[in-house]
């Protein structure tokens, strides 16, 4: 999608999508794969070779399962952010949503007495997962209201939301970890299906559903048109604000789901849960080929970006590099990926 496409009727919808990953080739129409997305596959293979050289433990089943397990929660945040970026927006508050959504759900569900954390006990335990997802959905919807109805700058709005939610999280928990995790959270976070963590299967299914939606659903394919040129998308009959609002709400929903999996896996919600995750999210999305300007990228590329990032961290850990260097690594990866993208595309990064 380029800025020169100016369709004038709803019948020109397909014209507005030319040049997006949902083109005519069978593979690209999957919305999951473009040939350029395989550029990280050699990198992943090299990282696996380096990992084996650094430590024979790297290729053991326990270590590889640990890598994909740790990737699953981050992947859901990247999935939500990728959809938002493709339609030309960004949401910084996802890193706070992964913490506050399970906290609010547990606050409403856990009893006021008899546990380490004094909840309100207003709702039954079975409602913990629906409540958590609802909180994420509402956060995303509020972000959409701020951006699309009040026309507040998206970066500032979601940065403010991130800070506010972080403060709410610390206020409710009094800066302490909550270990009275509902059994439904524990099940999704700890159980295994067919020899792999349930979280991994859930993540793969959601990426497949998202990729199929981008390829075959009218509203899914419209994300590329909206991100590439919102005015042309409007002229093509696409309800830009409504679609964008839905995508922002879905992003919040996915972040809340990531919070469920993460909380269930570790059996607690820490006061710092999600802190700094947004840097990993952007690093994974950018190296996976998602354009920060909107209108370009695939979910397959985003998924390979997550795997690449997690493999780098795992290899560094096995090599004895302190985890304190991870934040430096995330920033360096973002800068390098942006520079490569700048010269590969020939377009200026605004």
C-alpha cells in the first residue's frame, strides 16, 4: 500500500490492498508468510549452533521447552502490538496490562480473609479468567477512545495509561507479590498438551488465527490499507476508526491473556510484572519485519522475531552473561533492525 492509491468507492477495496502481504501469491495470501520473513531463519539456525557450542545443555529438551515457554507470553504481547502497528498505531500500555489485568481479577475474586492477599471476594473463582480478559479489553477500548474520539496523541495517551496502570497495580498489591493464584490460571500456565506447555499451543493457535484473519477476512486485510494510507482506506469504504478501535481492544485482550499465562506459570503476580517488556515487544516486532510506520509486516515474521530474541537471551544466559545486560541488548537490537530496515527499504524513518 502506498500513499498514491486513492480509491473512491467501496468497490476499490481490493485495489487499496495492492502491495500488502495479502497479495495474489498463495503463500503471501496466507498472511502468515512472505519470503522476506524467512530472513531470520538462518539467524535462528546460527544462534542454535552457537548455543550448542557455548553449552551442550542448549539442545536438551528441557532447555528448548523453557525457551518456547518463555516466548509464549511475550509472543501474545507481540501479536497484539503487531496488529496495532500494522494499522498504523502503537500501544505502550500493553506492558502494564499484563500485570494489572490479573491483579484486578484476583482482587475481585479472592476472599477478604484467610489468604495472604486481602481481596474483595465479590465474584466466584470461576470468573477469574473472564474478568482478567474483560479488564484487558476495557483498557484497549479506553486507549481507542482517547486516540480516536478525543484525538489525543497515541504515544502520549498510552504512555500515560502505562504509568497510571502501573501505579494502580502497586496500589492494589501494596507493592507485594500475590501468590494466591486461582487454579484456572495455574492450569493454563503449568499444564502440558501433547508434550509441550499449553501456553505454546495456545500461542501458535492465536498466531494462526490472526494470520488467517489478515489474509482472508475483509476487516483483517483492511489493517494494511489503514496503516498504509488511512485516507485512501476511508475512500475505499473502510471504517477506519471502528477497525482501529477493535484492534486496540484486541491488543489489550491479548495482553491480559498473556498475564494469565505468565501468572499461572510462575504461580504469582509480582509488583513489577511486565516492567520493561515493551522494549522486548518492540525489539521482537521490528526485527520480525513489522513496520513502525504501519501497513507492512506479517505475524509469521513477528513470531520469528520473538524466537530470535529469546534465543539470543538464552545463549547469553548459558554463556554466563549477566541478565543485567538484557535491556542493553534489546535496545541495540531495535537500533540495528531500524538501520537495516531504513537502508533495505530506502524509506526515511520518521
